[in-house]
């Protein structure tokens, strides 16, 4: 996997690098690389569940939406009334990009490129395929781990300061006085 910091000039989302930035991974696949956003969450509404990659619905042009069948209320999910037992439940979508499955442990979303992102019952990202994702209390990615390989994100006052790996690779970030990223020192 390759760590990617992408800038989207039309997105008002603010992450640890500043306005418009979004963190992602490029995962090797047979014929291409799959682009997977790691700053993502699910938001629950009465009639649907919304996938928010790098921002809220107000900050995104076209968020991905998964419709709930009658009898299920997305707001009840957060109230600990998880509606699913041992059998998975598949949700309809507003596009052909992804397929959502509700299980007793949370929600999995499989993208057309074959990558599956797993979310807990509160909508927080917990894994991408077989890579475990740990988040800080503020919801920022803290660690990505596959087996004994890992990458750790280190923050100070909400700003990404360093990314370090189990192999000793590191990236260091500095910021201007206005809070925007100024420099990225990369030793990958």
C-alpha cells in the first residue's frame, strides 16, 4: 500500500493538513491500483446510510447513499438497536460503485475495484480489506496494520506531524502560521 495525500481545491473539508486535503491509500491490484480514502465515516439517517469520504454531505458534491428498507431506521442503529443477527443484510445504493452489507458487527462496503472497507456500529472505519485501522479519540487515523507491518500517524494539536513505519521510514510535516501545510519531508 502507498500512502497518498491528495488536494481537492473545491472541497471545503479540513483535515490535519488543512483545507482541501484528504488522506488515502493506493492498494496494488492485478491490473491497476485501487484508490481508497481513509478519512471516511458512515452517517446514519432515518431512511438511509451515507458514506462520507473526506467531508460531510455539505462539503461533498455527491456522497454515496445506501437506502434502508421500510422497517429499518438509521437513527435506531446509533441507539444500540442493531437490526441484524447472524445473517448479513444487503442495502440498495444510489449508484453502481459500491455494495453495502450490514452484519452483526457493523457495516462493510465493497467497492467496484474489489476493496472492502469495514465500519463499526457507530460508522467509524475499522479496516480496509485485511488491514486494521486504529483511530484517535478525535477520529483521525492513528495506525494502519497488516500482520506485523504497520504505519503510525502522529499528531500535535490536531495537525499531522509525522508518519512512521515499522521499517523506519518516516515523513515529517510543517505548517505555516495560518495552519496550512508548508512542507512535507518524505523519507519513503
